[in-house]
């Protein structure tokens, strides 16, 4: 939806509601797009985030997976003993 700033002045509450529901709301000035209304992306509480990370780390440890390849040596096959490409 494109609407001029002058028209939007009396409809701000409705335009905000529409934008929060996912509709594109663009305010125009002199017929050109000027401002877009978008909902603010919700961020996760840092304490909640830390709790989630700790839970995932515990669950991974409980799986007792064998260690993966050593990242420091993962590309050794690409180079010879002098460090030159094979």
C-alpha cells in the first residue's frame, strides 16, 4: 500500500496495524516512496538466549559423539610437505 504522508496523518494507527500484520506500507512524498513502515524485529532476551545455548550444549555432550576432524589439519591433503599446492 502506498499512501501520501498527508493522507497518512489521520490514519497512523490503522497503518501501523496493517504494517504489523505484514502488509507493506509505504509513505510517499510528492508521489515518490519516502518511508516504509515495518514492525521491529523482536530480539530474544540475553538470559533466555544463554539458557537455550547451555541446554543445547548439554544435549550435545550427552550424545557422546566421537570427535570430528581437526579443523587445523582439515586441508592438509591440498598441500605437500613444503606447503605448496598438490
